[in-house]
């Protein structure tokens, strides 16, 4: 049985992480690592109240038969991606989520929410297109685009 550390080394003081929100309304909270010990992370929520709390270090077996490596991680904690600059956003660096260094549930939800807030309702994840209903009319389609779409393919 071997041990596998999942991003444990990258979770250092001052780093940003996503933490599952067990008590609140949001699925994930963006937090800053305040300190790290052998047994736990001390975290501070960056939005909505700035509460301070800890998460324990856990080990899980990666296969049900007990022969796979042991995965070491902090309970409900995932690394956050670095914030993109305005120039990177302008060039469309967030159009395809596959380009994110950390692709997991909180990273996907955050990126889609950020794009939605900019009225960008279409996001790629490799060959998969994610479309979020904006519940309003957006100036995405013109009469010309509808004509192009309706042309028969030869």
C-alpha cells in the first residue's frame, strides 16, 4: 500500500483554497490558508463574514479492495485557481475550462458563475459546451446569425 498526497504541499499559508460549506447556503467557500499543521488546516473565509475554522487531514483508500494507494488530503478542501487578469479575460482564457490548472467541482462552478455575471452564458469544457440559461434576453443572436444557422448544409 502506497501513500498519495493530493495537493497537500501546495496548501501553504497565504494560499487560496475552496472549502465545502457544510453549514451555509453556498456549496463552496473561497478561503485563505492561515496555517497548516500535520493534522489540520486553519482557514479564513474570504467572502461573507470572514469566519475562521479548521479542516482535518484525512486518508482514504482509493480502491474498494484495499490494494490501491492511500490518498491524503484535507477534508472538503480543493486548491483554487489563480485569478485571471483583465487582459487574460479579454483574450478569452476562461472560454475553455480544460485550460484551468485545477478542474474540480468548485473551480467549474466558480468559472461558470463568473462568466454568467459577465453575460457569457456559453462555456467549453473540452468538446462539451455548457450553456447556462440567463433568464433574460441577451444580444447574442441577430437576424443574420439566424439566417446563417437556417442555411442548408451541402
